[in-house]
C-alpha cells in the first residue's frame, strides 16, 4: 500500500472573504439578492457587493435588531436578503428578531456572521462569538452552517441562497487552511468524509477541520486509523454519517472553535446517544471567555489546535473497550 | 362640502394608483375586485360598530385577550381595509397589494374582524379566537393566516418589517404602500427608534407609521410607566413628516392618509390620539381592559352600548 499523503497547511482566503466574493456571484445571477449591513461592510466583505450593486446594498447603520427585521421585511416582499455583521452582533443583538420575525414565521432570510470564534484575535471577547452555533440551532427551523475554507464557504453560500428558508452561516476573520480543491460539491446537511478510518472518528467544523486532519496524520503515524468528518452543517445534522461513525469506529471526538456547551459536540452527542452510544470527547472552549492576542496564540492557549485534538483522541481511545 | 371635496380627491388618488398598477409588470391584477370602493362615512361607521361588537364577542368567548387596544384602533383599521388599501381578498398575495402590519400584535381582534369582514378569513370562526387549532391565534401568525403580512406580537418590530417591504417595493418598482401601526407603549422599545432613523434615512415615502396614542399600557398610564411625550416632536426630529389627528375621526384619518400619500421624499408618521377601550363606557380609559377579557355580564352591557 502506498503511503498516505499527509495533510499540509496551505493558507487560502478567509471564509468571510469567500462569503463576500460569493455574494457578488449571486448578485450577478439573481436580481433578487439584496444585502443589509450594519456599518461593517469593509470587515464582513459585503463591500464587494456594495461596489457592484449599490442599489441592492442597504446600509442599516449600527442597529442589528433593526437590520434583521428590515431583512425579514425584504424577504416577506419576495427578496432574498443576506444580512451580515460580526457573529457576535448578528446573532446576539438580533436574536429576538431572528426568533420572532424570521424563525417562527419561517422567513427566507440569510444571516451571515463573520469574525466568529476567538480567532478574530486582538479585538478581544466583546467582539468574539463563541456561542452562536448553539444559539442559532435554538432557532427552530433554521439551517446552521459553519464552513471550513474558501471553496466550501462559496458553495454553501450559494446553496443557502437557493434554499428557501432561514439560514445562518458562520464565517471567520483569519486566512484559513485550504481543505477542498476548487469545484468540490457541497450539500446542506451532508457532511464530508475527509479521511477514512476505523479506530476513531474526529468530527469538526470551521477552522478545526484542518487541525483534525493534522491530528489524524499524527495518530496515523502511530498506527491509529482515524476517520475525519467535516460536519459543516450543524442543523439539519447528518445523522446517518454520525451514526455510521459511532457504529464503525466506536469512539468520537468533536472539535470546534466554540463553547463546548451547546455547540456542535452537544448536537453530535445527541445523535450518538440516540443511535449507537460510544465514548466521546470534546475539543472546544471550556466555559470561559478568551482575551486579546494573535489568533494563533489564542487557539494554542485555549486548546484548539491539533495537539489538543490528538490528546482528546488518545483519551477517547483509552475509554474505548 | 370641504369634506366631500376631500373625498373626491381621495378617490381620484386611489384610481390613479390603480391604473398605475395595471400598467405595472404584474400580470394578474385584480384591481376591480380588490380595490376598495369608496364608502360613505355612514357605511364606515356602521362597519366600525360591527367590528367593535365582534371584538367584544370574540374576546369574551376566548376569556382572554386585549380589548382596550383593539377598540382604540378600530377607525384606523376600518379606514385602511375598507377605504384605503388596494387589497384583494380573493388574491391575498397579489404582489402589488398595499400592506398593513399590526405591530401591536396583541390588538389582533380588530385585525381579525376587519380581515373577516373583508372576506380574507372565515367570519363564522371569529369566536374560536385563542382556542387550540383556531386560525385566530393569540397574536397574528402567518402560519395560520397566510394573508397576514407578518407574524407580530414581540413589540417594536413592525416598523422595521414595513421598511424592509418598502425597500423591496422600491427595488421592484412596485406601487404598493406599507402601513405599520404600533402602540404608544410599544414605542418604548429601542428598535422603533432604530427603524425611525432608517425610515427617514432611506426616504421611505411609501411607508406610513401610525401610533395608536391611547395613553395606556399594561401596567397603567404611559405617562407613569415611561412617558413618550412629546411624541410628534420626536418623530419630526427623527425626520418624519408627522401629522397629529383624532384617531377616531374618519374624515381626519382619510385626510391624514391622503397627506401621507402626497408627501414625497420622507416617510409619514400619523400620531393618532385615541381612547383606550373606545366605544364601551366602562372600558374607556381603563387600564384594566388593556389585557383583561370582559366577563359575560360585561359582554352583554358592552354589546348593548354598541347597538
């Protein structure tokens, strides 16, 4: 058997950048696409859309609650609005509006949060969103997506525009490792198996997908066979892939740049409990807020790098009978 | 005489809008059936009285609900549905229809009665209000009545929705107008003022805000809970063309809506001075009837007064 190719970190554009580019593609293809922004267009990258389609770019000022409901009004009148801000503000400041104006009447609004997680870096905890996967999943009927790289972000932003109903997409600030070759197809709710294995499964989303790949290689060198799944859609969750991983590998690690409380791990654990219970470990932020620093320093300090995924995997394997 | 002249102007304005929409891109215009016939003041008053009776009866049957703010809004809602808006009960999703958002969703009995009287929803089910399985939910819910423009009830959100709809109208070059009505207590919500800024900034002259200024909220008088006065000054300062009227005077309401329609380049806010519980003596200006249903005896007395 030929030696497996190792995963190498090659940085590509940030997922927010991919989102901004995808919006322009969408805007060209569909005149019903409109964008609302709350004074962060140069950071959320909706500025690309604004330059191409100034009439369809709606400046809402620093008023996220109002922006969310304006977006809902646009959707109710037949538009496909994307409202965007940092995740911390899009979700938290607009949460009630997401619940009452969007989720419960099932309005066709797309919400894209950028600068998610602690990898925003120097700005510190007030700008860091570490709870929005949990919050968004608690909006009944919402689709919740956290893509890992440029290619998957673009594809899933397009998929979100085609899907009729409310969607939240989580994107990040820093340049991120390339996972997928150009042209890879993605489907909402359908995870991607990046590596096959039968000893243990690592499930990850966002920035942690690359760390999971690195961890799998490290463990592979020791003869441990690791399955890696990019679970980009937190809701609706890919039950089938999770159940199969639980049955076939008997141990699961979930890794995410999010509070362990209420995040992807909890959702995966629910499916595992309902289908094929097995030992699980969770890599995430442990009931705390981060601080200022460079993204790499923060990911290291708060336990969100390959080293931590490896440690969690060893732990779960030790518990596996 | 002056009033008659105003009415003929109003009819002319509506006809103009109707002919505009016939030329618009929408293929399935139903102007003939959907366009409200200009009604006489007496006819509108009669409808208003009937709707008041329906409000009392349905809330009485439900044994819970919000009569006070439903009754204070009757004349405005009646004028919108029976004399103003271009709507078509047979084609409720007609893209060029005018839109009404009851941001003060708890006053839905007035909206349900008006929609049922128009023929949007079954009139014989009004008394199922708030009961399991009823389309007449405790607050307006588009899942149960698709002809509603929005689900409302969480206060402070309707003006933002209206602005979104108005922006869509502008982008699509559609002639429809959007009316959002909220309570005077409701405007204590900060989002209303975010929307007020946005409405003026985006020059939303196809959006009309209506404040049902009845002076009472759940816990008591607005002036004692969190005073919103001077209200008209606030809207003017936010850049809205602001009109203060007696919200129970049908001629004043009609004139205000005409003025709103003639106002270009800025949105209009109508501060409608109303009486909470209007039309039922023991409910008028009585905070108790913000959110308390009348008992059987009170229903009887109220209906006698509304004969």
